[in-house]
C-alpha cells in the first residue's frame, strides 16, 4: 500500500476530526479511510488516533506525525509539480470555494474548456462570500478578493482588479455630486463587510498609490 496515501488520509482525518468527512473530502469510502489509518498504525507500531463516539483526536504520537507529515506531503507535491511535463496528466479531486460573482461570471463559463483539457480532474466548486474554514470544511483552496484575513494559511496573489466608488444618476440628482471629502458627510454609502456584523472600514479612496479611509 502506498505510504504517502496512508499519510495523506491520516492528515485529513486529523484535520477534520472525522473519518466520514475525511472520506468525503478525499473521495474515499469511510471504510477505506479507516483501513488506511489502521494500516499506518500497524506500520509504525503506534496508536495515532483516539476514537470516541463523537470525535476523533490525534494522540501524542499522532500529533507528532501530523506535523511531520504536513511538511512531507507539501514537499512531495512540489516535487511532482517540478517534473510534470504534460499538463494533460493532471488528475485528482479538488474542492474550491470562491465568491459567487467570480464563480458565475468567470469560472463556470470557462469550465468546459478547462475540463476538456484536464478530463482526469474531479472539481467541486462552492460559491460563497463568507470566510470559510479551509480545514474544518475540507476545502483545498479558496479564492478571495481583498486583504488576507487569516495569516495561518498560505496565500498567493493571482491578479489585481480595479475598484471604484459609484453612484447612480438619480442619486446624484437628489443629493448632489460630492467635490470634497467633507461633502461625504452628507451622503449615504452602501457598505460591504466580511464577516456579517463586522464594522465597515468606511469610504475608501486613493491618494496616489495608497488607500485612505473616511469613517
């Protein structure tokens, strides 16, 4: 049995604290997930997980293995990418979450072309604007707009998009066109915040290359 697959299964079970959710994330039956963990425990001669009726938790040995395994699997994926010459050989299951607007307007229209190029990929796309928990919800990656809220995850900038403040013609006719920052005190602003209930940063505007905010 592939030892890396055993480690990959063990890591996902540890992250999700569930054999069932780990199986759903990996596309494996729960019984197979259990067999992988049991085979790994027999191979190492150590009990890695403490199973209860409600939860699965790593033992002390399991926590040590989990930390080492994460680094090992990350290095292996990097090595595989270095020597993968043919992009058509990309294969596997990936779960991605992204904003609804991006999913509908950009990803879904181009999905047929992508799947034709990479037929061995099984993609699961979720559209939401909330801040998801990658580990607990079993996502492989997320696409988000704006500052990185969670410093514990690895983030990479994909692109930059221009953002502007807009007003309808009817609004400007009713309230007038603001010409100074002081004028904004007499105007209304539709705020967007994430997560729900958070305090808005206020009206954002540019001074040179820097973003300024007016409460």
